[in-house]
C-alpha cells in the first residue's frame, strides 16, 4: 500500500481543500466534516482498494480503511489539508459541525 497515493486519491474524491473542513481518525476510519457531501465522488472512492466502505452519520463522512492503514493514510492527508485549515476551519464551521468536531475530539485518536 502506498499511503501517499491513497491519501491523494481520497483527498481528490472528497473535493480537496474546497470541501474538507476537518479530519480526525479512529481505529478503522477517517472521519471528515465536509462542506458539501453531494460533491463526493463515490465512484472514485470505490476504486481505491484500501477503502472498504463509506457512510455518512452525525454530520460526518466516514471512510473505512481498517487497522494498520488508517493512521498511515491520515498522516499523509494532514499536509494536504494543513494550509487551508489553519486559517479557515473555525470560521467556516456551522454550529452542528462545531459540535461534531468537539465530540469527535473527545473520542480521541489511536
């Protein structure tokens, strides 16, 4: 698995910095808050062999990668997201997204 390529493909399928508001991960999933779920390229995500599933819940778009894969991909996604999130993340979140982000932060990372 090339985590950098997987990360870039996920980043592109989700709409890049224009659409990704925040990212956290848990044991098996990447959890994104997106500006617009409707622009996600589900077909492109399905073509990524490391992606075993996707779903939306509680204001988050989640991508299942599995143990051992999720952290490596998360770590490769951070540099792609870092620049735009540093200046705009808190300003662009609506109240529901802020609550989801706060709750997801309580769950913690691996």
